[in-house]
C-alpha cells in the first residue's frame, strides 16, 4: 500500500512506493520482432498480443476481430499508488503517437475518458505517457498510465496557461508554447473555447476532457500527432518525452521533451531554467508544421 508523507507545512507530498524498485529495466533490451496480421509484435514483450497472461488483472479492453483487442487496460504490476493502471495504445509494438491513425486516437482517448470518469468520484485521476528511458519508461511498447490520488493531496499541477506563441490549430484545438514553459520546446494543446473566455469563468471550467465528442477526440489526436512529428523535425532525433492531461478542468494536454537534465540549482530552488525562448520555439516549430 502506498504511503503519503507531507512536508512540515503540508504543502507538498512524497509517495513511498517501494515496490517500484522491482520495475523491469527493458528499454535497452533488444526485442525479437515479427510481423503478424500487418502489425509488428514481439514474443518477448509483455504488452504484445499473445502475452496477456504476463500482465496483472485486466480492467477493460476495446475488442477487435483481427487482434482480439485494440486498446487494453490492466493493473500496474509495480504501482505507485493503490490504484495504478496501464493503458496499451495498440497491439502494434511500434505504433508510436506520430504513427497512429484517427481511429487509433479515438479508441485510445475514449478509454482515457472511461477510466477518468470511473475513477473521478474516488479521487484525482492523472493520465500520462512516458516515452523513452529518460522519461521514466521501462517497457518500449507504447502505453499510457493512469494513477489515482486521494482528493486531499495538494497537487502542484499547473492551471491552463494563456494561449500565446501559437504553432498551429484545427477546428477544435490550438497548439502553442506558453510563456511559462519550463522545458525547451514544451508544447501545450488547449481547446479553442479557452481563447474566448477569461480564466476562472464558468464557461472555462466546463472545458472537460471527458465531455469531448468523438470528432473532438479525433482532432485532439491530430494535434498531438502533428506536435510530436514537428518536434522530431526540430529536435532532430527520436527524443524522449512525457505528456499528461490536466487532472482537473479546464483541459490541456502538455508535451514535455526531455532533452535537458535538471541541475542542482533547479532541484534546490524549485525554479526552472529554460534555454529556449518559447516565442522562438513556436516560430521554429511553425516553419515545419504541415
């Protein structure tokens, strides 16, 4: 069971999750890869089709005639908190965000919606994706996670930042590099309704991820896919990154490239040092957007 330990003033918390020390370190492992029904799978990967018995109890799945499932959710074997789930994006071992289709995103995001809605009454659900070893990932098969925190925990999560330094937009969402970017080339995706209202208004508070339609989920997927693809072009390599969805309305999805390491100054002060001006980052990204 997870233990929650506050600092002396109860402003910040540490979670003791000693079971995480047993988490596998497989990011550098060379997996055997094969083709089956038009997708890439690995007999060595516990997240691939055919290896479902290597994961803990299944929570839900989106069924598929070809593969058995398209999205699969199960309990994390090495949980941070008492409720910690793994969400496998797709049966394909190599289907990263920039390779996903519109249908893939609708399936994945609809599962996010279902799990957030199911857990929200019990606490604060946090949905996130770690990609790459430096991001905290331990298994390369594309997957997200959802962790449930008690409601009494004081989160340090950011609120929706003003929409400045736009990169691109579609019918429902805008991609931008907020002035308050803590990391180089950090990209946020917000709903376009956020531009029409002031922070704290009742309208803004209703911009909730769980209420998005299938069309909006598809457009959100396009925004995420475009953002990762253009970041790859600018950064110049298959960079590690994290993304997460704001734990409470109003909605935003934040993409954090993990291309720098925090030093003693940042760790000692809680301040962030960004080596790329967000306005310059947005201008550079705009040049490569499709």
